[in-house]
């Protein structure tokens, strides 16, 4: 996964360089975000970094409760993307969930439900091209007058074909050494091969740092990929 390392890089390079790709590769269904300004008093929780006192967006449910969105927001071509932000109730003022700098999210309010789509930049396209795909989805809605929250992974990611998986595993098996950027790209491909259900690719992914030591600049990205695989396996496990 292409990863952003600091708020400065986020503001200067990440959104400027990647935004056009994000706008082109994310599904059209999320492009509308009807923002509702609540008439109730609502302010950002003090513990949310990157937030001002006034919320960036306020969403009011038909049952009455209102949610605020506070944090870093970027608007490009009438699309809004958030990072380092929180979704909170307005009354009482309580943080329901916080997304840190590693996350790039899009918000959709439809059918009385606020949906937060966490986007990941992964080699999921043709010929392993990088695309922003929805990985985790959080939904906030009301039941019996109370705000409810559910979080789940997008299990509809396009799986790699058997031919793509075979190529990725062959690259891992035959490459004697790789430059740092190429090695993290291979780690990303092994992750998607594992998410596609290939057990050997999952083994290769876990063994990856032993065969291709990663420089410190990529250690955090690999750790994030590990978390993604762990979350994926946990959701798939029978309960």
C-alpha cells in the first residue's frame, strides 16, 4: 500500500499527487455527500487533533440525534476526503471513532446512515496498477433513538486471478534481491494474493522481511499491511 508518512507530506504531496487517481478509481456511488448543518449546538471534542472548534460537517438523523465530523478535510472537484478525524455525537459530545493519519476516508450520508469508507492505495488494478479501494466500512445509524455503529471489511475486493497469484509467488521465489521500492510493491502484491485466498502467498507475506529486509522508511507500511491481513483473517474466522 502506498503510504503517507507525515502531516506535511499529507498536505503537500499525498493529496496533490494521489488525489486525481483517487477521484478516478473510487466508485461513483460515493461521490455525493449531502452535508447537513444542524440547528442543534455542536462543537468538536477537544481531544481530536487537527480539528477546529466548529465541525467540518454535521449530520442529523431523522430520529433526532446529530453527529459531527471533525479533523483534516480536503475538497477536490466537489469530493471531500478526510484524514485524522473523528465522528462524534453532538449531545452529549462523545467521540465514537477516530481515524489517524494512515487513513484516507470518504463519507456518504444516505438512507439515514452515515458511511465512512476507508480507502487503501493497493495494486488492485490491471497489471498490478495502484488503485484506491474501499477496505474498511464503518456505518452509523439510529435504533430506538440511539446512535449505533458497525464496522466491517469490504469483502467484495476484486480477487487476483490464478495467473496473477502465480506470477506474484514466482517473483517472490526467484528474486534474489530487490530495491526497497520494488520490495514493498511485492509485499503489497503478496498481501492481495493472500486476501484472494492463496495460503502459500500468506506464508510468503509473513516471511517477507526475512528474505527481503525492509529499510526503516517502509517498516511502518509493512506493519500496516500486516494489520490489514490480520483484520481480514479475523473477520473470515467462524464465530
